[in-house]
C-alpha cells in the first residue's frame, strides 16, 4: 500500500516534506490496523498533518474592510425624536 502511494506523489522538492508526512500517516494507519484498531485515514490526517496554507500572490489578496466582521453595538442609545413646535396664530 505504501509503495503505491509513493508512486502517486510527485518527486518535487516542495512536496518532499508533505510526502514524508503522508508516509508517516500510512505507517500509523497500518500499525493500528495490525493491532486490531482500524481507523479512517481522514481521522489520522486531521490529527497529524498541519493544514496547507493557500498560496497567496502579492497584489492578488484582498483584505477585508476594517469593520466587516464587527457586531453592531447592542447598547447603542436610541435617538430621541424632536418635538414639533406649535403654530403661532
């Protein structure tokens, strides 16, 4: 099973560390299966691997607006309506 995985992964230098991590995940999965504790591969991936960061190119990333994720003030004072002046006769 591990042999098939190494063939699927590319030999690129940037993915070398990722490939080593995946080999470790597969070895953990096989060891647990041998000891009678089969676990889904996704569970082991979430437990051992660091999530990949998306590639951000300079000038293409849009930052959120300063108040985008702020809550409205729940304690804001309500504006009072102005009284109308009476007509003079």
